[in-house]
């Protein structure tokens, strides 16, 4: 069953910056979740704790 998720215009713009050609928001979010589940954390270049 599909759900509607409301996001801010700012977050949508950030997602747009990361979308590849012909990629949907759903595909991008699935990829991000897969990365998180595999790595245990989202990694940012130049970031360390």
C-alpha cells in the first residue's frame, strides 16, 4: 500500500541534487536505506566522529 510522505521544499531540493538521471525519489531513498543498513551509518566525505 503506497503512503504519502510530506517533506519540506528544502529537503526536496536536497534530494533533487542527488537524483541521477531518470531516478525516482523512491529509488534514491531505497538506496540510502540500503547504504545505512549495510554500513550502519551514513558516511560523509571528510567527516569523522
